[in-house]
């Protein structure tokens, strides 16, 4: 699953005040946000999937308060778990699924920019943010819901302030990521070589210590740089890459599912099927049948 990079358009060594995020926060002073009157909490039912192929017409703050799943928005995607914050744009199309044994629970609210004199560009913020500060985000989002449910004085002004606080927190998270130690060209090259090796040997067990030794790094340091470069842990990257290979093999070969399982290094077909379904929401056999019948493939985003 993709962990989005900061996307900050700043020069090397620039601090927060001169970054794109710093300019965004400054522009919030001359911007006013208003509720689009669509908000709530949802516990997704078994078999839930969300395929949205029409423009939203507004912005959406969409936060995962529990469960696991996966979401693809246009050409970006990420895994969903508690603390995943998704900022959806007016013209976004998406496809989302959940892990059946860990159904998603979400908090959401739609809003729009009622005053854009500042010329602020919300598209500078990444669509996906992962936070461990569950209390802060869940408290602020629940506060937004309460403001829209009640009729308190100055609720519109407070809604605007809470949305701005949330957007500032998103900027703060990605500014911190941006300002962390940048990978040197040498280190980035080592990580790319390790990625190529993983993909070439995807059917064999990955020895993380061997990868680290090949990059002339200690295992903990290699793991940290790998996650910094890819946005994923080594374990998550390998698991995702194996399942992506499985999709291609199911589609482009006539190999039996048990043979695909063996070639990708799974302990048995049952473990392979379990991991495949956790990732894509359907079994390998059903996916292959759906290709024959012309049904939508998992994560394809088709109508």
C-alpha cells in the first residue's frame, strides 16, 4: 500500500516557514470553510465496498477509527487502519474495501471553501495521512459532528476553526516527514537495489539480514531507511509485492492456484488464499472467475 510522500515544493534545507506547507497554513487566515451538511459515523457491514465514480462536488474528511481495509483514489492507494486520515477532493473517484474480519468504522464530514480570497490550494495536502495521535483527531472530528448536529451560537465559526486545526495538524505531520533526514544518493541506490532483488526473488524467503548486509548497513538502520524510502516496512512491502505478483499470475497464466502459491513461496494454498482475501476482499479462485465473466477486478476502480 502506498504511503504518500510529503510533496512539499520547497528548496533543500528550507524550514517550515518557507515550505509549501508553511505558506498553506499562512493562507488559512484568509480562508473560510463551511459544512456541506453531510456527516456522520459508520460501521461498515459485511461485504462492504465503496465504489465512487462521480465527482463529490466538495471536500471530505474521512477518518478510520477502527478496522482494516484498502482504498484507491485515482492513481493513489493505501491500506486503511485506525489513524488513517483521507482528504478527498471534489473530483476524486475511488474504490475502497475492508478486511472482512476487521470491519471498518469511520468518521466523516463534507465541507467546502466558502471564501477563497487567499487563493489557497487544498490539493497541496496529501490525500493520505497516517497518525498515531488517535485521541486528537477523533476528538476534533467528533467535535465537528456535534457542531453540525446542534444549534449552538457561532457553530459555523467554530466549524471553520476546527477544520483549520485539523488541516494544520496534517501539515505538521507531513512537514515533519519532509524535514527528516533525506536519503543520500548512495543510500537510495542501495534501497533500490534491495527492492529489485526482492522482486526478482519473490518466490523465495526474504532474509532481511542478508539484504541489510548487501547494502552494507545494520538490519535496524536498513529497515529504517527502507521505510523512509518506500513508506512501508520490509515485511509489508514483501507481502504486498507477492500478492501483486499473484494478481498478475492469476490473470496472465493458466497455472493452477496451488502452483501459484508454491511459486510465490507460501506455506500452503490455504495461507495464500487467506492473505489474498485479506488484501483484496475476494478469494483467488473468485478473482480468476471474475476475469472470465468480465466482472470488476479488485481495486480496479471500474464501474
